[in-house]
C-alpha cells in the first residue's frame, strides 16, 4: 500500500513536470515567433507590448506596417496568445482568409473590425468564435446575407453595425436569433419599418439605436409595447446637419470613399 502511494505521487509529479515543461517550451517557441512583431501588435500611439506572448490581453494590429507574410505568420500563430480577450483591426485592407485563425483565441470576447474590407467570408470565420460577447463591425460594406451564420455567436451581447449602407431590414431575420443580445446599433443603415417588430424575440435587448434610419414613430411605439423588456430604449430620428454626429457621418463617408467602400 505504501509503495502504491509513493508510485502514484511520483507519477503525478512527473506528469505535472512534463506538462509545465511542455507549456514552457510552447511559450518560448511562441515568443521567438512573435518577438519581431511585438511593436506591430499595437497602433503607433500605444505602448508596444514587450512581455511573453502568453500574457498579451489585447491585439490591436497595425496592419499598414506589416507585409503580407508578416500578417500570415501573426494570424497563423494566434494560438500562442492564450490570454487575448480583445482583437482589433481598423482602417486597413486585409485578406479575409486570415480571420479563419481567430477561433484559436480561446478567451476572445471582443472583436473590432472597423473601416475595412471585411466580407461574408471573414464574418463566417468570426461566427465560429464561440466565446465572443462584443462585436463592432461599423463602417463596412457587409450586406444582409453575410450575417446568416451569426446565430452561432450564442454569447453575443453587443453588436455595432452603424454606417453600413448595404444593410437593410432583411438582416433582422438573422439578428433575432441572437438571444443574448442586449445592445444593437443600426444607426445610418438602410433599416426601415419592415420586420422591425420581430425584435420582440430578442427578449434580452435593452438598447436599440436606429438614428438616421427610415423608421416611423408609430412602429417604434408598437415595438416598445409588445417587447418583453418594458424598459427597452430605442433611439431614432434624423440627425441634424449641425450636430457633431452629422460631422462624424461626413468624415465616415469621406474615409469610406478613400478605402473604395460604397456609401
């Protein structure tokens, strides 16, 4: 009996040592791969990350400073960044096939891809990130059909699609399948009264933003009456040309044209 206990202790001690050694080897291997890219994991005005890649919590890629090969290496080895919860790309053109590596980030909760060329292929890969809670895809040319698999994001609470001119009311049939959704921003899109009442199926919805959308006060009033959450906040109405929001809108259009996006 005594020797059995000793044997079990030695076995588990060896197992633990082997596991820690393998983790250490993996971390060292990952660090070597990422070392030359650390300064590009953040935008220029942010402090570069210099610690072990396993401790990195946010990846905000400065894609404009990376070659296509650099981008491929960073994405392919995303599994090394075991602690990352936020991933961001903004104001750049990239190969959507690279996004197939995002599900390798097992703790990923937030994705921001703004003012880019993301398409239905890229969004289909994002839809496989099961841990995702917040998704910002504002200022893009995604259309309604690109969202047909978004229901896979069962933990999604926040979705921002503002300044996406190709989005219409046809997207609603896909968005109502996001049962955990709490905040949805559809400002400056092509959404109208059509199918708006179907948001009653999003029982957890707390805030719906429809600024500068062609929606009527009557339909909004009806939605608030039939929605399970009687405290649902719905922002709508035309934005004044004198407001700061409208100035942002003008800058968005300017930037979208610069990136070859439609508006």
